[in-house]
C-alpha cells in the first residue's frame, strides 16, 4: 500500500531521452556520451562494419566478461565501466563494456558457459527502459523471444549478474532490472548473487551499488573459480605528450566539442553530440533579494537550424570555473603542464575516449570533466595507491572503505575531487596519479537541461530560460557550494550587463570559450524535444501547477494562449498555481502575468501561494485543495493538468492532493481517486516535467 501512494513523480520527458535522474537537484550524470558517435569508429564501437554479435566480439578480443548497460544519464554507463575495471584489476577477468544498443541478443542462447554477462540497467521515467535498452527490453521480455537455437531452456548456459538504477518516488521502481531479471531466470539463465537495486530517490545510489557489488564479486569468484589478487591500477587510456605541438597549433582542441567546431565549420544538426554556440540576446535577474539569484536568459537560435516547441527543454553546455580548474591542476601538480599538448588513446579496443584529442590538460579539466561533482567513495580507494605518503594512503583507504567516515569527512561538506584530495593530503600535491585515472574515474561534463520558458508561437527563434542559481551554504564549510552551470550563466549575465563585480561569487570563467569562439556572450546549447505539450485544441481548459522555477514552461504555455487569444482564437480556461517564498522577493514574472491577464481576461487566473508571508506555510497543493470544487469540474470538462518543478516533494504531493480532490468531490473512495489520477496520466491528461 505504501508503494501505491508513491505512484507519483514522473518525468514528462519520457520518450525522448535525456533528462537526468535527480535527487533534490543532484545530477545523476546526464546525457549519453556526446562524443560517442564521433569516436566510435576510431575506438571500436559497433558502427558500420563492426559486429553486432557479442559472442564473436568477446571471442575476437579475448573477453570472458561483458558488462551491458542501459543508461540514460550516464550513471549506469559509469557503473558498468567501474565494474569492468574492478573485475579486471581484482580478479583478472577480461572485461568489456557494451552499450545494449550496439549488439543483438538473439544469440544470447549460445553465450559460453565459462563467461559471464553483467547487466547494469537504469529505469527511466514511468518504468521504461532507457533509450539504448528499448530493443533489448522488448526482446527479452517477449513471450517467446526468437533465440537463434532451440535450446531448452534457451538461456541454460548464461551466467549473469544484475544491478538496477531506479528511484523509489516512481511507481515502477527499478522495474527494468526486475523485469529483465525475471525474464532471464524464466529462460533458464543463472544469476550470481542478488539482483541489486540502487535508489536515487533515497539518495543512496552510490552506497547501494557499493553494498551490492562486494557480495556479488565474492559469489562470482566462487562460481567461476576466480582468484582475487591485489588490485593494481591498469589504465584504460594511454596519454602521450605531443612535444611538437603547442596550444596554438591548429589541430589542438582547446575545448571545442568536435572537429567541425575546431575547424570553424560547425553546422547542424545541433544535438547532444554537437552544440550550437548561441548568442545570448538578453539576460537579467528575476529576484529582488540579495543572496539568491534567478536568471532570465534569451538564447538566440536564429543563426541555426534549431527549432523548438513550447514545452521543450534546452540543454546548456557549461564550462568549469577557473578556480576549480586551477585547484585541480594544482593538487595534481600539473600547473606547469597546464598547456602541454597530449593525445589520449584507448588502450582497450572496447573503450572510447570521451573527448577529442590532441588537447591540453587545461582543456580536459575545464571543458570535459565533471570536476565539481560529488566524489565516489570507490574512486578514493583507487587513488589511495598514489598517495604522496603512507599516512595519506591509509586515510584514503579508510575513506574508501568506511561509509560513515566518508560521509562525515567528505560528502557532508559537498567536497569535490580536488578539494577532497587537498583536504586529505593537507595540501600536499598528488604528483603520482596517472591522469588517465581521472578520465576514467570522473563523469564527462554534462549539459544541464532547462524547461524552455517561452512559447515557440510567440518567439520561434528565441528561447527563454529561467534558472535559479545554485548557491548553498553548507554547515561546517566556509565557502558556499556553487552549481556548475548556473554560476557560469550568472557570470555570463554579469558580463553582458557590465555589472560591477562579475566575480561576486568568487568564481571566474573562460567566458570567451576555446580560442575566443564564445566571445560576445555566447553559450553552447542544443534543444531536446519533450512530451510536455499543450492540448492541440486550445479551447480545452488547462490547470498549471508550477511553483518556483517550475513556472518556466507554464510561462511559455500562458504566453502561447495569450497569443492565440490575440489572434482571435477561443482559448479555454487557464489557471496557474504559482508559489514562492515572498511576493516581494521571488515572485517570478509578476508584472508579465498582468499583461497576459489583459489579453486573456477571465480565461486566465493566477493563484499564488507565498510560503513565508503568513504564520503558516502555504504551498500550491494547499491552494489546489481550496479550489477542490472548481478543479474537479475542470477535470470533468477534460481539463489537462501540468505539473513542473520539484520532483521529490511538490509533484508527489500534488498527485496525492489531486486524488483526494477527486475522491471527495465525486464521493468515491480515495483508492478510486488515485486510480483516476493514474488513468489521467496514462491518457496524457496529467503531464509532468519534474526534476
Ligand atoms: P550542479 O553543479 O549540477 O549541482 C546540482 C546539485 O548536485 C547540487 O545542488 C547538489 O545537490 C549536487 N551536487 C553537485 N556537486 C556536488 C558535490 N560536490 N557534493 C555534493 N553534492 C553536489 N533548473 C532551473 O533552474 N530551471 C529550469 O527550468 C529547469 N528545468 C529542468 C528541466 C529538466 C528536464 C531537468 C532534468 C532539470 C531542470 N532544471 C532546471 C535543473 C537544472 O538542469 C540543473 O540541475 C540546475 O540548474 C543545477 O545545475 P548546476 O550545474 O548549476 O548545479
């Protein structure tokens, strides 16, 4: 019954791919490898002419362990790589990582008995497989998958292990790994260890993964007769210094995302592999309060073939702040080599270099690695071997193996990797770590998504963004924690408006980009289409629930309806529930709503909830409840309801309240109310865009 009430929070962005899993705004990695396609050929991905036969592939590359991943936001892919490395270094397994999309599965029934397959599978949206795992999922969960042979049972030879990445705030928690595990067992495959489940909703993904993998390795070692050895770091990437090149050599990448950008011939299609360097036409602050910022940006896409529809997302490709880049170079003792040109090559035919080379240490750290992100405990264990001295090594080993100690010393303070190294070594430099360890151990710097806050009917070539700047005080830490992308955008806004103190938050950025290519306030972007869409019939009533920056797409919706009304179309009732702390501080677009009201008249109503004005906190869900009768009537007239913003709390509560409203108003039991809400979701009458 617990779970039933949790059938709630859902991304509306389900089919198309990328939105990240978030824990209270915490990024779970993001898009699929944006470089994969450009490098797949060079590095042995299953592109044209490559085999889709995994067994053949394993045989020809001498592998006995394949780790398949179904990944949307990069986390499952990261975990797969980590398992591959660990299997190799601890147990001498010959491992390879495989994108589920790049292989066929009908021959899994001839998977050799002495090899093992691992499945690391994220569940996406409402229990769906990730984009790259759709075909596999359909195949394996079919009533009778068309395996090549007629073995009985078909997968009697297959030994496998499984780990799932999910979020308990979704109804179909970890359904991907659960269903795949069930199917594999049904066809006679033998699972080793438990099928693990990581929970992003509880914020325990990493710890769940760590807790699952040790018993799994022990069981696998026993089953396959593997002998554990002392784990030695073996690089996957080889780094060579290119003495004949300097950072000014034309073939050296200084942060350009691909060859076209390097050669100055960037053209569309612009997408997750190829951003458009867009001018920011305008930028301004939306809050009236000193210590919090919310940015409004107008991104001009008129120079590109990019297009968007109201309700879509824009991806912003950030740059790491200069101070963090310096700290990283410094603690790794690479300051002198900052601009040294290096080539990075995969030493492993199945690995892919996550950025183009030749390049420099500076460019890799600044443009390609997520150096600000939370640190992985396991990664500290790996780095221990390279500690400057024995006592530092012991401390690293302890951090790597003691969960509570690690939490207390590192994660609680929001330390990133360079700060962690620096705190542990007390500032002593870590000169011995092979740089490849960072390319392998850190996530690629990911674009961040924003719900477009304009209507494409009103401004088809200009995309509005409404972004709140991440700037948190962390108890026990002297400087605030600052989000990567939003502080970069803040700096761009400050520069654009010639604001007196562009380093107000202590961060500087290479705002001009590689080779000054972003000069004149440009930012790399692409657009991601979403399913969060107005009803095609504008006469349908709509209920919009968008507190805080959740108002972003709602602004686009209201803009669109005002435009339609202006052009003489009949538009249905449009009721917007907006909430923030105080009218005088963070009431987003306050004066604009009045303009829309002038055009839409009584077709538009804004209902506000200010949480810090009265003695009692009032949120949008309370306002919804107060309007029970009207909400129910609108729903009975087939109103569409849209919810955007905080996934963890607000969206769940809105879902619950809606079920209650329906139950109460229609005189049916609450369970029936919940069921009606569920059906509304299934019929797209209830749409969410939450993060
Ligand atoms: P990041 O650096 O990515 O940090 C984000 C969070 O991760 C931090 O708050 C913290 O909780 C955690 N974190 C990061 N580093 C550490 C560390 N070292 N230790 C501990 N914790 C850490 N946002 C908006 O403002 N407006 C929108 O319209 C909007 N729409 C979105 C739509 C979608 C589909 C999605 C998926 C997200 C949307 N977001 C929106 C959120 C946005 O994408 C970003 O996540 C947000 O702006 C923060 O990005 P950042 O790079 O500034 O912060």
